[in-house]
């Protein structure tokens, strides 16, 4: 299941309302709220939403950690965020390597 709750957070951080987002992707705000609650939508809708929000659609499927507010960021918090993202990337790299290894065995 996708983490569509991130849509609301990304809208808030960019100063965009759900209604404005909905308008840009040709949906109603009620539809957006419903998909956030249900955690599901179709791929093309998710791609449109991601494009408007300026993110990859993949962010809705990655391990979720709330984004800090700009005013809460310090050098230490940046370093913590970077360290966590580095850990996640290393994890994904290891998964990709395992998949390649499996493919080579076939």
C-alpha cells in the first residue's frame, strides 16, 4: 500500500492546498482526501500528483519518515536526515544486488 498521507504533508510544505492540487490533476478535493484515507489510487493519478508536487512517484512507496518543517531544521538535523537517507540508499543497493545475483543464477 502506498503512503498517500505524504501528499497532504507535501502540499502543506509547498504552500499548496488539496483543492489546488486536485484542480491541477483534474480531480475533486474530495477524491484526493479519499485516496489519502484509503491509501490507494491508480498509477497514472499518482504520477500526475507526484509531478505537480515536484517529487518522484516512488516517494510514496519508500520507507516513510515525516519531513521536518523548514523552521525546525538545523545542521544536526540535516546530518541526521542525510545519514538516514544514506542508510536507506545502501539498503536499496543491497536489495538490487541480491536481485541481480538471483538473475545471474538463472
